[in-house]
């Protein structure tokens, strides 16, 4: 993992950024910094008609880069996170200048206009990341963060309302390994609510999580991945529930839901030369790592916790080693996932309620 090699396995999955030096911080942000201003190639998205050739930058004046909207959003999250956590970041001024140019009130108004007649656009994955970005700006005590947060506020409010109106009332969870996964979105939205002190939203997310998952048992994790997954449906659910249930209650729930230690999944291999979509499986290893680490943190000491921590380390090592590809199919998003793993305790992504 070159300059992202921690001193030991415990540090790798601890979710603290204090061991990451300037070179490693620059590696975390190299692809996001380039990607947020890379308009093409771009996912087609919604086509309004045969004459619709609107460039991405006109549709999305802030989040036009990184191939698709949600990746542009979480790449901005990664960049802001890096500015907050790494005061000596070597690309600090370039990052800040780029955000200054994109994240303005005028540009956010253009983003907001896109949602006027598209109330399910990027539900729920992009919504969750937008709120994660807003939370990151809120927790950083810096004049630039305040300025950017003020600019983003109208879109933050709109997405927050859409979460309440068009996501939390859904009558069933989506147990998939891709963007529609309900558990991952609920986790990120819950972290947002707790970070910004939105008690009403926190209660609503907890109620939804309990209604969706409280009675689940016997996770079929051995059948994963189901396709080109970048999230584990089972582990994303467990990572949510350790946020929702207190220690004893979560341990009891986990006993009934997670498989025995000897059937925990091994990291997934990604063969050289596979189609770029296979890089989703690199993201799967990274997201499994943060979920396993979070679950282990919430369990009492013992052989089960030890086995889960060992699985987290194995997934983290494989995922981080393979994440920094120059293939744009992976480079436009994987660095954000690594940042999420390596800094998960640095901004509301860790504690159990």
C-alpha cells in the first residue's frame, strides 16, 4: 500500500487519520481532485428527448465531474474531509480554489433546479452522500467551510426533505449490493442527523431501521456478491444496526444475524483485464472492511470479535492495495471509499448510539 501502509493492522482498521502523512493524504485526494473537474466521460443519465444534448456542466454546475453525480458529490466530501483532517496537505490551495469555483450559491441554485421535477434522482445513494458532504462542512470550524456550507444549504434542505418524504416512508428495504441499498443510505443519513443535531430526522431514521431490520436473522452472506456489488447487503445492514442498537441489544441481534466466525467471507478477487465494472468488487472489499471493523468495535471482547476484526483487516489490505487504479472506471470513485474506511471515526461514522 506504499505510503498508505499503517504501522500495524490495528491502525489500519481503527478509522483514525493520525498516522496518515502528507504524501498519503495527497494520494487519497489525487483522483478526486482531478475527477471533480473532469466532465467527460459521463454517465448518460436522464435524456429528455431527441434534441437533449445538454452538457453535464449545464445540468449540474457543481457536481458535473467524476462520471456521475453521486461520485462527484462524494469526491467533494473526500476533498473537504482531507482539508479538515490534514492541515499540511500539499494540494490544499488547489483543492480549496476548485471548491470555491464550483460551490457557489448560483451553481447550487442550478443543482436545485434539477430536482424540481425529478424527485427520485439519485435516491437514496446520492442523497446520503450529499448529506455526508453537508455534515463534513458543518463539523469543520473554518471560514471556507462556513461559506461553502451556506452555499450548499438550499440543496441540503431539499435533499433532507426528500429523504423524509420519499425514502423513509418506503414499505420495504432494498437489499442490494449497489446504489439502491437502503441500509448504507440509512447509516450515512443517521450519521448526518447526529452530526448536525437533527433530532427529528435521527428518530425517523432509527424507526425506519428498526422496522426494516430488527427481526432479521441468518444473513445469507455466503451468497454474496450477487453481481458487481460494491456493498455487502448483509454487512451494510449490520453496520447500520450497530448504530441503532445499544451494546447488549446489538450483540444479541448480531448473534442471530451474522454467520459463525468460520464462515465470514474472504476478500473478493478482481482478475486483471476484467471489464471496468468489475472494479466494483474492489469497492466491495473496502466497504466490507469498514462494516466489519464497525461491527467488531460494537461487540464485546471474545473470539467472535477477534475473527471479525481479522476479516476486516484482510478486506482492508486487499481493498486499499487495489483501489488506486488509473482506470477511470474505478479511479473516479474508489479513493472516496478508502477515505471513508481510513477516517471513519473522524466525523460521526463510528459510535454506537
